[in-house]
């Protein structure tokens, strides 16, 4: 089976479960939960950084999905719609936390070449670099963590990330570019 037909089967399965739930068969929602709960939890925990909070927020997301299911119009993939709810829920939570995020003057980004950034991130084969990267990611804003997670971990395409976040595709690309440079600066400050 090729990936295109698998994607169609998954989409058809989503539409079937949605239809059944809207017809009153609330047990069909378990198919949606089984398919998306681990993925949504993984995105949220990477954004908020705390498993307990992420578990609670994931529950909130699926309560919102269930209560808003009739509002899904099919204008985008169902997964995109769920990810958008998860993104908005996690971002709302991080805004309320008001965690202290270190400020980095964006003019410093201009002095860093893409080659330097690529060289740093291509050397993540040792545990020290991976630890530095994890520490650096922890110092990013919720939005920055979300963009990294959606693009690098979940491998979502730029156009889908734009739909999830409400940003333009150009803005997503620009922010990802700046986040990589910001990580480079933060990692340079962490002793190896």
C-alpha cells in the first residue's frame, strides 16, 4: 500500500468516525482518540514542557474537539483542524504561565551564517550536543517550540503549519529560520 492510499483511508476513517459521532454514536469518538491522542500529547508536552500539564491540556483539547465536532467543515484535513485546536490550547496556556524567556537581540542573527547553523545542528550525534540542544529548546517561547515541533518532529509541511498556527507560509519559514539562529546563539552560551 502506498502512502497516498493510506492517507485516503485515514481521512475516510476520520470522516466515518465524525459522521457516527454526529449521528449520536459517541463510542465512535474512541477511534478519533486512538488515532490522535498520542500525537497531540507529544506536541503539547514539547510546547509546555511538563507532562502533567500536557496530559490535562490534551484532555481539554479532546473535550473541545468533541464539543466542536459539528463545526468541522472539511475545509482542511481533520488532523490539521485538531492540531490547530491543540496549538491554540497550548499557546493560551503558555501565555498564562508568563515564563521568563531570555531576550536575544535579533540583530545578532545577521552575523550568523546558515553554514554555521547547519554545522552545529548536523553534529547532534553526541550526547553532549543533544543535551545542549534540549536545554536550548527549553529556553524558547511556546510558539517557537510549537513551530519546531510541528516542522522537525511531526514533519508537517509549511502550508499545514501555516493553517495550524494562523501564520502565513512566508512567516512560518521566516520564524523557523530565526529560531534556528536563536538556538545557535543559545547553544553557544551553554558550556559543552
